[in-house]
C-alpha cells in the first residue's frame, strides 16, 4: 500500500482515548486465549515508543492477570479495549494495539494470523481482514 508510512489513529467508541500508530500495520493477530476471545480483539504489535496515546492513563482502567507482565487497557467510559502494554516498560518494549478501534477501510486488507493462545501456543493459519471489517477466507487446517 502506498501510504504504508502514514500515521493512523484509532479511538475508543466515546473518543476519550486515541491511539496513533506510526504506520499502517502489515499484519494482525487473532488469539483464542482466555482473555483475547472475551475481548474479541485484533492485535497489531508495535514498539511501545512508536505509539502515541491520547487520554491514557487519564481516561483508562487496566487489567492484569497471572504473571503475564502486561496490562490490558480499556476506556473508563465506553469500555473499549485499546491496547496492552508491559507492566514494567523497557526501552525496547512493544505494545499490542487493538485494531478494532481503527477504521477498517483505513486499515485496508490485512493478513490475520490465527494464534492458538488457548492450546498449542502457535499459529494455526492465516486469514484475511477485509476493508469492510470482516475476516474472510479461512485457511485453517482441517483435522
Ligand atoms: Zn471511550
């Protein structure tokens, strides 16, 4: 895509929290672990230092569980999950950004990795996230 280096901003539903990415992501991850399947998130990973947050932490709450070392962050008002970030950020830390808060047409077509976080902790296959916001063309292996 020609605008690959153009910053892209997404917001929670009420607009109190905004997330700006340095560029359009090339791929996303759909994970079926106990948290991600409930949030129905679509993650893109960026260096934490390259992401700009507006309204965070002032308008956000966070959730952590087990010993994962990260917080899931959501808007205090509308509840939309915006991202996850390390509990103890380091200079090379990365963040997981929930692409569901971004305009699907602006995201364009994305490769979506189906990650089996609930089971084998590995990628099961890839599908395509279309500009209309739906994921199509499942290529999961049959068993
Ligand atoms: Zn909100």
